[in-house]
């Protein structure tokens, strides 16, 4: 899918105009694209445009070369997109977890037995049990459980275009790992995935590519490792690199040889060991 010259301007309460996306051109492919940028840089706006829920003021949204902003292209996009909002648990409206997670499946005409099975496997991906939680009210769960149910309800649809807005914010380590594994699995199954996140360590675990926004413009776009492994580049763009990359540059400044561009604790440890051996 492709955005061409997309701009979005919001009008503020006092009538002032705020350009949230400024002439964004971007192609998205199968795999995971990590979308970074400071608060207010336009990440959520970009996801809304990609999801087809916010028509841009100008520019095009193309899927397989066809207009996805109106007509049959827009209907095809709506059928293939899954968006996990920034605070997805705010969107709950069903009385039970099972109904919440199977809602979209039933709305698309899936039979009840198949929908239940799909809901169960989506919950299991997020480390939750349909048998344990299925009959409970989603509103009565813990915050972390709610977030996982909300993500599961989108994963259950197995969307070809999966968009997640800060999905790991506020999750405990186990739920965060489950979420990242599910994101990676969707990409391995052939989905085009975009994850907006401030969490460079999370993106280091799942992303193939990183795109950074600054004031509504794309300022970085490249392979994940080249970007997140370069702590200086990230800092120059007001972003935080992966923890291991920052540790590597601090160690180098302290005179310790750290070869390569480690992104995880394990990679950092083996880089230090290689540096000492050479
Ligand atoms: N509904 C809205 N009305 C007015 N301004 C908005 C609205 N949503 C976002 N904005 C503004 O648009 C800019 C981009 O916001 P957003 O896309 O939410 O960025 P991010 O997700 O990166 O924090 C910000 O300046 C924000 O204040
Ligand atoms: Mg946002």
C-alpha cells in the first residue's frame, strides 16, 4: 500500500490550523514497519489515514495501485484492515470477553463455532484463556488484561493490514513479549504491519524497517538495524535508540571496544566478548 503526498490539517478549538501530516509519501510492504516520533509528530494521524478512518485533505492512499479512499477500494481496505487504537480498551462495548473478541468475526458472517475457536486462539496468542475469561465482563479485568483482550479482538480478524498504536505502553513484561510475538507472527503470516511506538527496544525485537516522523514529515526511513543500532543518529532526531545501542556507545566513549551494532542485551554481551578477544 502507498501514501502519496498525504497532508492532514486539524482545526483547533480557536480556529487555528495544525498540520499533523505534511506531504507524506510512503510505501508499506509485508513485514513490520516501526513508526517512531515524538508525541505530536503525527503517528496516530498516519495510522488513522492508513486505516481509512481519516480522509486526508490532499494526497492519495493506494492499495495495489487502486484508490483506497473511495468506492470499491475503500470497501476493500475496510475489509482488510485492523487498527489497535492507542487506548484500545476504551472501545469495549460488549458484555463478555468472548463477545468482544468474536464481535468482528460474527459481523463478517463467520459461524459461531468457528468464531469461538478463532477468539480462543487470538486470546491464547496474548497469553489469555477463553475458558477462564470468556464469560467475564471486559470492563472488570485488570488494565493489562483489558489491553490484551483489545489487541486479541483485532488479531482474531487476521487483518492483511495490521496497525497498532503504542501497543506495548503500560504492559507488563510478559504481556509485552506476548504482544510482540503476536505482531511478529502476523508479519510471518504475510501481513503488512505498522507499529507506532516510542519503545526502541520493542521495535528492535519486531521491526524490519523503521520510519520516523517529525512535525508531520518523514525524516528517517531505513532498515531497522541501521537506524535503531545508531544511537547518535537517533539522538540527532530526538529519539531514543535501543538500550543496547546506547550502552555500546557509552562503552566506546569509555574506551571499551564494542564491534558491530548490538541491539539486545545478548548481542551487546557477545560484541563485548568479541572486542576483548580481538
Ligand atoms: N482531533 C484532533 N484535533 C486537533 N488536533 C489534533 C487532533 N488529533 C491530533 N491533533 C494534533 O495533530 C498533531 C499530531 O498528533 P498525533 O497524530 O496524535 O501525533 P502522535 O500520535 O505522534 O502523538 C499534534 O499536534 C496533535 O495535537
Ligand atoms: Mg499517538
